[in-house]
C-alpha cells in the first residue's frame, strides 16, 4: 500500500509522523473521508472545499492549492490501483513542541490513505439499524463548531461509547437543550407525512456531503423537503428515519431507544433514496485511469 505523505508516495511502513505532531498531541488538524466508486471519485470538489473551509476555521493554512490536492488524491488512488476506495485525507498543524502554541509548528503534515471501509454489516442495510440517544451532548457551536471536520472527534467517540454500551452501533447526539443534531459519524433524516426533514446544520452538525446529495435527490424525486429543529420525540413519531454519510452511505433506522420506527423495518421512501443514491454514484464523479 502506498500512502501519500507530504508530497511523496511512500510504503505503508514508511508512512510515519512525529510524536510531536500537533494532530496527534492535540487533535489540531482537519480531515475528510471520501469515496470512489468504480474509478469515479464521488463529490471530490465538495470534499476538498469542505477541507479548506475547516482548515480556514481553525486558521490552518494548507500549503497546497486545491487543484494540487485533487491531483494528490487521484495519484494515491492510481498508485494503489484502487477502483473502489475509501480515502482518508488529513492535514495537521504539523510538528511543534509540547506546548499548544500553533505558531511553533512548522509546515502542516498532509497525508492521504486509500483503503476500504465497511462501517456496518450488510444486514443492517436490509433490515435497519437500531440506535439510541447518547447521554453525551454535542459540542456547543460556540465552543467547537461541529461544522468543522477537525481531528478532535472525542465528543463523537464518547457518544459512540454510549452506543456500544447500549449494545448498538450508533447514537443520536442532542444539543444541550435537547435538539437533535446528528449521529456520531452521520447526518440524520426523517420522513414525516411523505416529506423529507432534517435539522439545520447550524443546530450543531457537520454539513454532510451525502446530506446535500440526498436533499438534491428529494427535489428530483418530487419529495418535499424542510430543514426543521427536531426533538427525539419527533424521531419516535416519524414514519421513517435514516442516516447519511460518505462511509455509511444511506442506512435505514429500525429502532431508536428500543422504540420501533415504521414497525421496525426500513421504510419505502428510504429504499427509494438508497436506490437513487446508488445510481448517482455510478455516473457522477471525477474519473481516474490506472
Ligand atoms: N456527521 C459527522 C459527525 C461525520 O463525521 C460525518 C462524516 N463521516 C457526517 C456527518 C457525514 O458527512 P458526509 O456525508 O460528508 O460524509
């Protein structure tokens, strides 16, 4: 496996970074998770734009143009001869000293891994996933805005631990005042009275790229769409619930806090979104040849 590291493609065991890297010491950095389907990188420009937005939000200047970053992603895929991949792109503040001071870090560390990912077993896509509401609340937007895809995922990991302790794979994260934000690694949608509804990202969620794709699909499918503040009770009462994310794609929810959604089965409209999503990944993307 070849890893892109600071401008070079190196073997996996040579892809090492300093223990003084602030990405490791403090989670000081940003990242993206991107997928390619049959040699088409899905929504690559959107992912790169979000990476640079996240970096700007933490005042991290990426020492590379967006065009070169896109080239680096494609080169990594080609070097690994991967047609279907999950790409992890990471930019850290770089190597500094043991203090927090970002000014003491030299050049940012940039690495790209092209690998595979399978978040949930196939049966959950067929039968639906049971999730819970996490005890852990989502970070305040005024503290660490969840719109920033930073290397600081401890808030999400604590909620993931809540899920695991409850015997489930995912958890819904609420704001301090009980509004639904998103799950630990996915955005959340409901279908209510035939309409697609999701919380606004300003409540404290990532501007998911799959979220945007699904909203776009709703328009094409003639399904109404609304961004609305939701409480967990609105989820219990919804006709259908599903999650979206690059790694998870679209996954139906069958149960929340042990309450059945749609009788405990994936809903019909969710299935249609899953089918339409699959179609779009086959035709839409940045092509690369090996
Ligand atoms: N929310 C969080 C917290 C995430 O980490 C992710 C990405 N895994 C998402 C939502 C979904 O975003 P996207 O569709 O861009 O992958």
